[in-house]
C-alpha cells in the first residue's frame, strides 16, 4: 500500500512540474521588476580546453535573449600552471569583452601551501 501511495505522489508532483514548465514567466511583471536587480555570474573553468571550446561557450552566453544582459558576468577561471589557458582567456576577453557582458579572468595561483 505504501508503494502505491508513494507512486501516486510522485506522479502528482511530476504532472504539476509539467504544468509549471509550460507557463511563460518572461512576461510576468514581478519577474520583470525583480530581474533587473539580479546579478548573475557564470563560471567557466578552463584547464586544458582548446580555444574553440571556450569560445563556443562564451558565444552561446552572448547570444541569449535575456533582457538584462548587462547584469551577467562571465568568469573565466584559469590555472597559473597552464599558460595556454591564460592566453586563451585573454584572447576571449580581447575579442568578446565589449559585447554587452563583463568578462573577467581569475587565475588560480600554483603551489599554494596546504593544497
């Protein structure tokens, strides 16, 4: 009996989730008012990824249709022990840094004690 009861509530929750997913919240006045005050940080960790992969991520973020794009910061997280990663991040900032979103590179230092 408990199994059937649990199954019932799982199905009920899933059907409610499907209804909520269908609703378009982009035109909601509450969302529109509150969204302009939200700050978003998208972290892209970079280690040995090639430039193409990093560029594809950044281009996809820049292509979104979010109304308050200036509130989005793209944080490129690189490792100091991988100079290619730092070069790729600097190249991304040079090419895409003025496209409407702030792009920042944070370098994780190498040889930290206790790490």
